[in-house]
C-alpha cells in the first residue's frame, strides 16, 4: 500500500480525522471515515478516542455526522466513562439528543 497510514499521528498525537473534527470540516471527516479512518483511534497525550472530540467540544453537527457514519457512542469509553456520561456532565440537552439520549425533564 502506497502513502501514509490514514490514522498516522502528527507531533501532537492527532490524526487527520482529529484535525478535521477540530476544524469543523465535516466533509473531510466523513471522507476520512469512508476511507477507513478509525473513530476509536487514540489521540493526544491522553490517548482519548478521536470520536470523543466533538462530544468534549460540544459540536452537535459533528456528533450527528459521526453517528451517521457508524460511531456507537453508548459503547465508546474513555477511562471508564462513556460519551453519554461526558455529555451529561455538560448539561447540554442538544448534545445528549445528538448522542441519541433524551435529556432528563426537570
């Protein structure tokens, strides 16, 4: 296979998918996923799964795109905590909805 590995990390430990998600470039992110980029690839110093980036940054459309691309957020864990748990900590009902969870009625 010629070329670089699609999940190769740069000096900051980020993959091309991580950069696309951070930049809000959902077209590039979707294309990278279609080309085989792993949504669960560990990134950064903490080795967090790349699919958690839009959850941690509260990027609703990116979370929706990742779900449409097959990311199973309820099963995605980082240090024993699920994406749903992270979203609940933010109190962002739109983020919970994007993750496929209904926000609790207060």
